[in-house]
C-alpha cells in the first residue's frame, strides 16, 4: 500500500462535493447578476428621459418626468430647456445609483454636457461645461423628481 492508495473516496462523498460546489457557483452567479441589475429599470427610465431631453423633445420629456401639480412645464423648461439651468443637454452619462435606507426610490447621478458626443476626459475645456445632477426615481411608478 502506497501513500496515495489510502486516500480513496467513496462515490457518494464525491457526488455530494460536486453538488455543493455547483449550488455555491449558481448562488454566486445569481448574486452577481442581482447586484449588477438591481436598479436596471430606474436607470432605463433616466436613460430614456435624458435621451428625450437631448433630442429637444421637451413635451415628451415632461411626460416621462410625471411631475406633481406644482411643477409646471414652464418650471421644467427653466430647468431642462436650452436656456435652462441644466441645459442645453446634448449628451449625458449615468454615473451611479444609490438607494437610501428606507427610501421609496433611487438616487441616480447624471452628468450632462452641452456637447455631442460626450467629451473625453482629456478635453478640459469641454469637461468644464458639464453639470452633475442627482435625480430621484420612484420605484412604484417610475416618476422622476429631484431628491427629497
């Protein structure tokens, strides 16, 4: 009998090890997918909204926003129109999404640029014109607003 002959495993122990390894792998992949896709719907809403604003379709963007009665189309255009605080928007990047504890939605940070395409980090002059805005997207109806 040699050193390697004594470490023989029974087939049931080998099968159990393969089953446990497979289950752990599946759980790891499922957890990674959940983490990467957890705010996908809210990011898609912001993406659709920002593309509509960049295209200059302010009435359609206002409908996507789903505003409260106190936020009129005039107020919306003062914020997002070509002469607005965040405008003109020609391109954008979604930076991050964060769900505060106990919140009913997600905070999404977006950087807007008046240039098409979005400027490279090397282009300091164009990068200085970008503006960062944090938007709030409600889980229940995908309405957009500024964070509470």
